[in-house]
């Protein structure tokens, strides 16, 4: 009795609160919505000028307003407003709210299986109301039907059905969330606290991340630190105006007996630290320098990522590219001891030209120019080597080292425009100018037109050459007005190579125009001569008419014209002592005892490598830019000697840029619409909706970028195969399911956030029907830790899960019908007083009719105290029987239930039908076999508790339904 008395007092307080609101907003307006309104005006002031959409009415509404919505289906998500009450169930002619009937005039909010149907703000009070709607076809990771971010709205008389939440949190029908009002913290204390909790999941501490000799700073470790920074930047906007600058954290190092570790982080409030000493951990003296306290706190390490928070509107580093061009030709010289000698010997000369091109690209990926002056600094440490493995140990034949830098000021005369790609640094180096390759020093000898020399090394060795290139890049973008760092990339390990001899004879990514180009570079040996097959093919082509003029010119270093090919072949044949093919009359051999073989095959190898951002916000760690689809072993094009390499991609949209829907103008791929690897409908950078408030809840967390391409914190339950994820992100360890533990830390308040206050949602869930909702986890109703909703007079039935409560808070739950909800009806709380654990007896859930049968135990079974508490309004119209029903449906003369209690025989004699509570009213009785097509049985029968009529069985009908319709 004490509990009941306490509840009654609580209800009374709510009633007083509701009355106070009414008194204050006496001047509030009623706004009308009717999707079928045909008037020329749509100002919402009357039914004839009603808005066509609920969203338009909400945009026009203010606290204290009431929105009345006529029957019909309204699509899309609605965002409720604090103090605004929405009522459904109107025909579109009513003059008073009590005249509505949501059971007859169905007002449907349909999410089109694409988002939450209704979202309730965290600031909502009892004056915020959603009443008398059918809420269906929501599809979201959580709260698909209604997501209640916090506050204490009233959700009453709603039929919430067929919504689907596939995420790990659930709440397919309703999710009652908790809002944490975060305490003010310094950026560093926030970052350190949260990062510590996240790193613990990897067995690491923020003060003990090894980087040498074992590097534990992997892509997944960086992602966790990135999330910590992104979470902080989701609590505030720093700077005077948009675009706001991000928070930047740089590491501090320590040397523990030769083991180099990150021992903490400091906030970089400006770009001055870039002038500190730069260390290469591959050098003994640089590692030793980290034993000094000043150095370790003020040093930068090449390649060590800096943590930069995610903010919208900022230009970003986008790509670093490298192109290597190798041109190889092989000349042969034939020699004989005397003019008549049939013995001919050969010497070879490999000729090389190798050049490299590189560039750095940045992109303003937003549709607005950046409005403030910027400074963009780029430095590239470039090293290239040509290594020969013909010697033991291998010998470096050529090397090139350079450091190139640029500084670009972008001021009012040089703004960074919308969607503009910039290339602040590019360069080209020649690693090997035209040179002949020898197998004894000097290995590379300059070539001139008058100086062609041949290598005398016996055995026709095949050159074993590798081109190695390493780049070390620093990129920083500074807001000149504040001195703040907006973007910073510190990359090392941009190392690549080309195995020249392998690709000379290997397959190609883009075939040569002729199919026989590779036969001159075969390395198998002719056992009778010790020559390679490539050389014997070269000699054969030079002495026989087997190539067309076009093929000859395609494959050779120097093209010919007119009859030069015929003359060259005949001349070589005569040198070999063979008869000419084209001019039999000319049998004079060329003078001299040596002759260059007239056919000199050449081949061009072109390698284009890029390290590209897929999502412009994800580019800080080397793994963020690595595309496993393109590697050193499959990105070399083998071209004809005068074919041009492909045009550089610098200044154009990245190959890897693949937001939701894919990159414009490219072929669709399997990942274009994959919700397991990217956020739905984020088609460009402008579409992000990053939070910037200290009120944190699931929806706040869900909008924080997770540090992998095009994805916020992952609430989904689908598991992307690791192989597919690795192809997408470049690293299996950043798999989105790793966020599940993070979400649980957040729900359990163990993420390191420091809440100043906790405000759990306390919605009043009164007389709703919540049925046939599906999800992978955690209930048709999910109650987050800290939330304290009241559940009274609801039907929760036939959902994939029932009512799930997480947390220790007390929840009011009584007089509900909770039945057949998958593995549990209640989890985390017990059944309430007055609950019914029985079938609510819907008319036909399969066909979407969730009205109650006349025999349902939910009829006249509700708790009427919801009226005195002002939770449920319009008592005379709402309660038609002795007590209010449980659920949204109210059995009434205007919407009587389908009759199923049949008394009598099956021989065609009279049946007796029970119609409850409406004695003395006149009804028409109709029958149906499919609940769609109805046929009249009687047109005017008076109910007197029981009444009788005959309805002979119809042939071929296995099941009959009956309903009673009120006769005016």
C-alpha cells in the first residue's frame, strides 16, 4: 500500500506540472497536418490550409504548440521539439482533439526502412508528446521506432510495429537513452583519460607504447588514440568561427636501456614544435639523444604519427605519389675473325635510363572555400638507389638523395576554393641518365651517339637490377590567424621497389600493342649457345623477315623508315654469310669484322605508386594510405619503348576515394553500399554531422568518427569478413566490431568521460502497442543505464526480444501485457504488478492488423490512474468500457473488435456472437475470409450482451472472420 500511495502522489505532481504548462502557454497555437489537403495555401493554420508533412509542421512549431495530424502515411524521420505535442488519429474535419479516433483514422509515420522513425530530444519534458500514431518500418542500429535521447516525454496510444534495429544495442521499438553532461576538462586530461581506457583493451598504457626496436604503434593503436581525440573534439568548437580548429596531441618519448617508448602526450597549441629536433630511430646517436629529458619532451621522430582530432571544413592531406620510369634496350655486336669466316661471336650492351617523379596533393573536400589565411608547408626527403645483384654482395650502381620543401601562403588573394585539389610540392629526378651497363667497374658508363661500347663478360649475364625508392614526408597546414595546426602528416617508410629483370620478361597490366614484345627478354638459356632465348630471338628477327615494319618499329629502340628494314636484314645476313632476302643481286658483305645487330629491342617499365586517403579525414598513419589491392608486384606496366606512361593522378580525385555510393564516374563495386564498412548516405565530406556539445548519449557517440574510412563509431551487428575489411582499410585490426567493447564502456560509464551530471531518459510509455519489431539484440524496448522510464498499460508482444534494462536504476512497470518476445520478455527487471503474460489476441498481425479481438484479456484491464496523473488525456473519449484497455487500441462502438466467440453448431443453424459492453447499440455484421473483402451478413442488429443470427458456411472457406460495424 505504501508503494501505491507514493505512486499516486507522483501522479498528482505530474498533473500539476501539466496544468502549469497549459497556463503558461495559453497563447499557443494548433498546427494542422493533412497529406491530402488540397488548399492553395499550406500555413498549417486550419485543416483547409494544413501542412502536407509532419516535418514542415514541426519546423513551424514552438514550445506549447499542438500539432494535429490527419489520417494517412507520412514518410521520413521526424525530430520532436521540446514542449510540442503531436497528436494523430484525425479525419481532417475535427474541431476538438477529443473527437479524434486513431483506431479508425490511422495516422502512420513510416521510416521507409532507412532510419529512426521518431527522435525525441534530450531536453524534452512532459509537454513533449507523441500520441495516437502508428510507427512502422524504422531501420536503425538502435531505437528504430522511437529514439528517446533523454528527458521525460509522453509516448501514448502509439502502435509501434515492424521496426528493425540490427545493431548491438537494440531497442527496435523504443530506446530510452541516458544523457551525460560532461564536466569541463582540459583537452589533455580528457584525451589521456579516455585513451588510457581504450588502450587497456589492447593491453597497452598511454605511458608505455613501444616504438623501437619493436614498433607497437600499429594502425589499430593509432585509431584508438584518434577516437580519444575525436571524442574530445565532439564536446566543443574551438575558435571564433567555422571551420573550427582541431585538437592536436604530440607524443613524448623515453629511452629505457635502448628501448624507445612513447611515455605520454602533450597538446600542441601551435606549430612551433615543428622546429624541434627531428630524430631517426635507425641512428644510434638519435636514439641516445632521447635519454636527455629536454630532448625527449621536445623532439620529433620521423614517421611517428601525430594525433589530430576530426573537425569539419578543413582542407586535408590527400596523396603522395611516386612514378618510376625505366627504359631498357639491349644492343648486340657481332664479330668474326676474318671476312670469310662462318664463326660469329656476340657481345651485349644493356642500356638504361631511369627517372623518378613524385608529388604531394592536398584537398579541400568541402563545398565551401576555406575562409581564413593558411600556410602550407611540405618537406620530402627523397632517396633512390639502383642496386645490382649480379655481384656479391650486391652493388649500388646509382644513388640520388635530396630534400625538397615548399611553403605556400593562402591568403585572401589565394583562397583554398571549394573542392579544390592543390599540389604544393612535386619534383622529378634522373637516377640513371642514358648509360651502358657493365659487370666490372665502372658499372654505368655514359652513352653518346659516338660512344657505344659492349660488355665483354662471357656467358651473356642477365642484369639483376632493382630500383629502390624511399620517401620521408612532413606536411603541416597552419591557420595563420591563430597559429593553430589544422592538419599534420609525418610519414616514413614510403619505400618501394621495382625488380627490373622480372618485369622485362613478365606479364603486363596493360598489354603492349603487339603480343610478341616479351620474346626478346626471355631469360631461359639455349643450351647449344649459352645465349638466352631473348638474344637468339633478337638475332633471328634481325636476320629473317618475320616482323612487319610496324612491329619492328614498335619493339626496337630506334625506328626505321622506308626500305631501311630490308637493307638492314640483308646486310646482316651477308655479314653472317647468308644470301640476301630482298636484293639477291647484291652479295657484297658489309665491310669490317664487327657489326651491330640491326634490331635493338627496347622496353619501357612504368610504375605508378600512390599513398592515398580514401576518406579525407583518415590519413595520419601509414596504414591509412596503403591500398592492399595495389602493391609493388602488380602495379608495373610494361610498355613499348615510345609509349607514354599513364597520366599522373595528382590533381585529380583519388582512385581510393569511395564514400557511400562510391566515387562518381567509377565502376560500382561491392562496397559501394556496404553498411558494415561505411556510414549510410555519407556521400561527401559535407554530409558528416559531428557533434560539438557536452551532452553525450548514444546518438552523440554514434556521430563520432572512428578513424577508418567513412565510418563513425560502429553500432551495427553485422560482421564484415576480415578479408574484405582488410582490402577496405588496409589493416585487419581496425575491424569495426572492435567498437562493441567501446560502446559497452560508454554505457557502463567506464570510458573515462567525466560527467558533471547524468540525466537518464524518463519517458512515460503509456498505452502503446509494441509488436512485431525485430532486432539482433537487447529488446524491443531498451532501457540504457541511468534511464528510468515508466511503462504502464503497454502491450509488448511477438517481438524478437522483450523489455531489456541495463543498469541498477528503478523502473516503474505495471499493468503491461508482455508475451512471446523471443528469448526473454523481461531482462534486467521483473514483471510488474498487474501484468498479463498471455496472448493479447491481435486481429491479424500477419496482415498488419494489431487491433484487439473482442475476447482479448487486455480489454478493460488497464490501470486508470494514468488519467488522474495526466499521462493519458481525454478520458471520456479514451475509456469506452469499465476500464481503459491495455495497449493503443480501445474497443469502442465506432471501432468494435472482430467477433470470434461463436456459440452453436456447424450445421448452418444460428450462431451466437458475443459483443462486449455495447448493449443497446445497433451494428451491421460483416464476414470475410481474408480480412480484406467484407460481405454483409446482417445490416441492423441490436446488441444485448449476446445476439444471434445465421451465416451458412461458404464452400471452400477454411476460416471465417466476423466484424461488427456501428450503424449510425
